[in-house]
């Protein structure tokens, strides 16, 4: 018995040593890419939703109604929808380095151009083109992470990247308020115009950094030796064997993929209700100064950041995915209901907004563990883009419907109740139709 015991002990030691080596290599890869991708997503989300802060001034300057604003804010996602799948397929073919750099420089230029909008039609065109320009960035990064991290490591990596969403609110909200206050009247331009110009500059700079620094594939890098590259490749290959959708055709014909599109649609309804309407909700509760609105807006986004990071750690530790989506979605629905019933009351409104932000930001990050668990190869490029662009049509519907309901009822509450109902539907769909055995690994 002694030789067997010795052999078992040696095997255990070897396994632990191999695991330590793998952890070290994947940690090195994470530090190489994730901070840069995180900063890029902060800038992406800021340029996408700074229209919510600009609304505080530009509607009066340009004589736009809430319905015009809602439609223009939402048209971004129509362009996003139409070009996302082709964009992700091109990224898969041409490489992330060149394609993500292209995406960032074009959206930076178009975001800055929003400063010179002077009519509803021009507003609509710029927002549509901005969506076309940015199409492919988020699903491209999600796809890129599948090249480097297996499923059981990817939850935390995705969350660290997507932390850019709440951080853009924590940093961007007071920054946007300050720019609108401090630069108003400079060189004859309004504060909201300077907001678009100044916040577009980082995207152009980061496009150059991405082009110079990002590595397309594990095989391309020079900062890992052959043994380290093989270690990553082996884990990725083992993970890929469990995927069932690797062709574009299998993705397009999969009921599960289209179900995930619908689930994400409901979650994104909540995400952009926060992104586009949070400043207006705070102002309707009696806060007038844009900078003070920005400071208060930090509270929901800070809560969302903490929630998302804790949930991602829990999901990877327990290798459980479904309930880590369902619970945050239901929390968000409750938060929107509280917010809808708290109009003109700042404390309960901020509490409701915090629950809503915690729920939707966490749910979106946790959601992407579901499709990447069974999508691979070109199917992953097409499937991730299809799910993201179809789900993000909610980015068109959410501000448009809320804007229309607000114009009709002179209150944002009816729109928030509508969003809460869509979130609840998404939770029911995950619980009812997404098998745990497919995604919990």
C-alpha cells in the first residue's frame, strides 16, 4: 500500500504544481489585456450615454422634445444592430488589434461631431452613424476573451472588463457635470457641446494604443514561452470540446440562441433606462445643478460595480451561472418599481436607482457566461454578435418608449414600470428554458 500512497501523493503534488503554473500564466495574460480593454469600455460607454447628461442643456438650446431625444438616443442601436454581426465576423477574420482600433477611432470622431448637431434630422443621422461605428466593439471583446480564457476563468475576466460600465458612471457622471458647468460659453459654445468634444478625445488616443499593444492570438505573442502558450492552448481546447454550436448555420437555426436574444433584450431595457434617464430622474427629484446631479449619479454606479465584482467571483467559485443572472434581474425590476413610485423624492429615488443599476449591470456581465458556454469558432463570432445586437435593439426601444410615455403622461414612472415588467420576463425565461447542465461549468 505504501508505493500506491506515495504515487498518489506525488500525483497530487504534480497536479497542484501544474494548477499553480496555469493560474500564474492566466493571471499574466489578464494583466496584459484586461486593464486596457477595461479603460476602452469606460470610454465606449461614456461616449454612448453622455447624451443623457447633454440632454439637460441641449433640449432647451435646440428646442427638442423628449420624444425627439428618445428617438435619437435609440437610433444609435439601429445602426448597432445592422452592422454588429458583419463587424464581429470581420474581427474574427482580420484580428482584434486592427479591427478594434478601427472601431474606436471612427466612434471618437462621430461622437465629437455630435457637438454640431442643430436639427432633429442631423441628431438622428449622427446617432445612427455612431451606432454603425461602434458596432462590434463589445461583442468583439467578448469573443476575444474566448481566445484566451476557458469558461471557468472567463466569468471574472468578463466582469473585470465590464466594470467599465459602472466605472464610466462613477467617473463620467461628475466629469460630465463639471464639463457642462465649467466650459459653458467657452469659444462661444455651450457646455453640452464641449461635453461631446472633450469626451471623444480618449477614444482616438486609445485606438492607437490598441493597435500597438493588443495581441490577436496566443500563438502571436512574444511575451510567453512555448510551454506557457501550450498551457493556455490546452485549456482552451478542452473547453472548446464542450461547445455545441461552432458554425454560423447552427447559430442562426438554434432556438436557444434566439431565446438568449430575447432574454438580453429585457435586461438591456433596464441598462439603458439607467444610462439615458438617470440624470433626468435625479433632476426631477429636485436637484438642478448638473455637477450635483453628477455626484449623486455616482451612488448607483458605485453600488453596481461592487455588486458585479462580488457576483462574478461567486459565479466562478461555484461554477453556477443561471441564478447569478436571475437574482440580479429581479433585484433590478424591484428597483425600477421603487424608483417609479418615488418621483420627486430624492432618497427613495436614489435607492431605487441603485437597486436598478446593481441588478442590470451585474446581470449583463453574468449573462455572457450563458452563450459562450456552448458557442465556439466562427459560430461564436456570429452568435455573440447576433445575441448582442438583437438584445441591444432594446437600446432603441427603451429610450424611445420611455421618451414617448413621458411626453404623453408628463411622468417617467409609466416607462419605468414597463422596463420592470420586461426585466421580470427575462428572469422567467432564464429560469424556464436555460438548462443548468449546459451553462454551469
